[in-house]
C-alpha cells in the first residue's frame, strides 16, 4: 500500500515559482525545477538527512537561471530533462512516455508543449497508484502558462499546443494532485492565479481556460490574458540550454571606495541602489537606479538593469549581501562589480538629495498637482487608476521617456518601491521634481475625494 508522501514545496514569492523536494524514502531526494539559489533546497534536504540524487526540469526556464547543473556538478545529481538537443552538460534526455525508476516511485514523462516547445509534465507513481502530476508551466492553478516566450512566430502555434496539452492532462483522474512550478506572481503565468497547488478535478471545474468551448475560444482567451514580461526572459532559456556557470559558494561583493565607484561609472558601470525607497529619496548617487531589495528584486533587476554593464551595489548595513548576489545570479548577473564600502555613509562624491521625494497621499493632495504617472502593469492600471494619470509600465519607461509628463510629476505604483524605481529613471533623464506616492492610487483617490477610474 502507498504510504505518506513527503513532498516539500519551496516557494520563491518574488519570482512566483515553486521548487519541489521529494523524499524518495531511502535517504535520497528528487528536486524538480530548482532555481540557482539552492540555499533553501539544501537546507531542507540536510534537515531531513537526504542526498539529492535527481534534479528534474519540466522545461528550459526563461524567468530564472536553473540550478540543475549546480546540483549535478557539486552533488552528483542525475539531471532529468526534456530532449531539446545537445546541451552543454550531461542530462538524461526524456521523450514522451519515458519512465524513470526512482526506487519507491517511478516518474513518467508526459509531453505537454505550449508554455515552451519542449515542455514536459511528469506523472509520479508509487506502484500502481498515481500520486500526482508535476505540470511545470503547463496547467497552473486557475490558468495556464503563457506561450509567447519563444518568439512572436511561435505564440499562436504554442497556444494551440497548450490547448491540446491541457486536454491531455484532463484525461487524468479528478483526484490527481496538480503541482505546478509557476504560480502567483510569476510573469510566466498567463494571468494571476490563486493557490499554488490544485487537483485535476478542481481545475476541470474552475479554471477559466478550461470552461471555454473549443480550441479557437481557448486560444483567444489565453492570448487575450497575456501581459508584458521582462526582456531578460528572451535570453535566459539559451543560457540554461548551454549550461550556466557553476557558482558553488556564494559570490562575494568586492568592497569599493568612492574613487573606485567613480572610475567604474566612467568606464560604463551602472549603480543599483537596493536600499528602501525612503532612504533613496533622502539622498543617492547621481544617476543611480533604485531597485529596493525585496522578494521581487531579481525580476526588476533583470528587467531594468543592463546585463552587459558592470553593476555597483549600494545597500544599507542591515541588508544581506548574500541575498543580493544570489538574487542577481538568478537572472544572470553572475559577477557584480562590487559594493560601495560603508554604503552611502562611505560616499564622498556628489549626492542627489532633492530631485526625488517620497510623500504621503495627504501631502500630495494638499499640493493640487495635476501631472501624474502610473507605472503599474496594465492589469493593475485598468482595475482602478486616478483619472488623467499617464500610464507607462515601469519596464517600458526607459524607452518611452518622451511620453512621461513634465515635472512636477507624481509617480505611483502599488506601494512605492516600483514608483521609486521609475523616479530614479526620470531623475537620470533630467526630470528635476519627481514626487513618489508612498502608497497606492486608492490612497491618493481617497485623500483627494476622487473615484478610481476602471478600464483603460
């Protein structure tokens, strides 16, 4: 008889993904869709006295650098992955129907293209019993994986493939647990879902994409739900295919003096200030890009920073440098130029302390400002925004600066961190009076007695 299943989801709230650690019952473990930052995976395995024997991929990831090569090279794990042509490192390539004997369990590959051309789901069996299905970026909770990451020419064919893949998964019994990789907060999702795990029956009954009538209606619904995604998604898949560099231990941040930083900037480096928004507003290095260190830091670093230029980090004393370098490594920033010694207290150069301010809704309401810039995602904006606000998504702002309103301008997002990033871009471009809303548009609407406008 099957016994209890020890499956530990390790959730990256920032990227919106789940890595799964499966206890195989004999001192070994399987890890599915691991990210490059393996600290928590290793901690969970060590706590349970497990050796990681298998590292499994459902597809070539676009939103993060995979950790399977790291596990293979440093821990001797066998990599199981879809067959997508020769890789730059050893893998056991799987095709549809291939089965891997894991001892107590077996893993069977189920070809489910759509999110990517090579996408594979995996059925986990214990003896004759199906224990669940790892669906990666195919079937998700309340939605499905986006199909536009392989290039515009592949979007429609992959959407049609996604329809058939989901129909194939619907052949499984209703009680089958569904363990997706992508979930809430993932830009690989076609929309925002709810819970991170589900069952085939729940998705059959409630997933909007499974309620539509036929393939054409599915394709229309799926493609109509797609928002923008970070441009770095277009380069990480190939890095994962060739095989990312094995980092091993945590990369170090070289300590830099003011002179070092100035020299690096003169040579083309970019300064990324990871301090809280309020600290950035109080004073920052001229031209610095504000990306607050928080769970979504990796996404916005990958979206806003140039991967071809060295990065100098400015942090607060209470911010962990290990977290910074691993978040950066997740999205391909393997070697940071270093960090300013002592943070802003160690800076002896010019400081911008007046261009950007952080203000409450009540403070801004008292100023009767009319120029407003909302830099949230399209779905957030259409759900409710201040009438008259110009809408430019943060990820597009650098390319659409000519559309940004002149100062003084109020910049807003959901809390203030993204808006501070936008403010830093505006300041670098020459805007001299940028006021960041400390809060959300609803706060400003309430303070000014306005109603939020719904729609575009």
